[in-house]
C-alpha cells in the first residue's frame, strides 16, 4: 500500500505548528513538499525524516528569535 498524500492542514495537525511555519519552511528551508495545482501536498514520512535531520531546527538555520536581555 502506498503512503497517502496529506494537506497543509493535516500536516499542521501532525506537527502541531502553524500554517505560516509550514509555508516558511517550504520557502526557506526546503521542507519536502509537492505542488499539485494550487495545493501543497506532503508525504508524512518525508517530512518526519526532514525534521529528524534538523530541517526545522531554528538555531541551526539562524531563524531563532533573539534572546531577550536579562534584567538585573
């Protein structure tokens, strides 16, 4: 049996992130996604492998929010 394609909404549920994060990862970090007409589709196994490989790691990609200054 082949793995089904999932939508952005299904991937949001699977990963527990926002739609904006998904679209940002597609454009800036190479999240494995496939365009079908106007829609993005994903194979969960490809996405999970990308995450395990550090694809979503904010510190690795320099996207982390700057640390807030400590109050003394």
